[in-house]
């Protein structure tokens, strides 16, 4: 878990993504939550817990997984 922030930051640099939010869940418990980056490239406003991310076509599998796990 200690290497996760560096991995995320390296991936962001490599892809040019300005921000990500990461949550790790293990055994139905949130064990890690962190926001990385800024709202827009060149912007100084950091993302936070209320930032809305555009996830495009990734939303369908995420939503279906969440629904299937909640049963």
C-alpha cells in the first residue's frame, strides 16, 4: 500500500491525466482513499471528495459490479 501513491502519480504523468481518485476496498472495508491532482491541466484547484469525474464508458461495468455486489 505504501507504493500506491507513487504508482498513481507515475501513471498520471505517463498518461497526462490531470486527476484521479483512488479507493481500495478489502473485505468490504475501505482501507485507502486519496485524491490526486488538479481539476484541469494548468489549473491550481486540487480535486477533492466532492469532485465529479467523467468516467465515460467505464461507468457501465463499474455500475453493474456495484449493483451485483450489493445483493
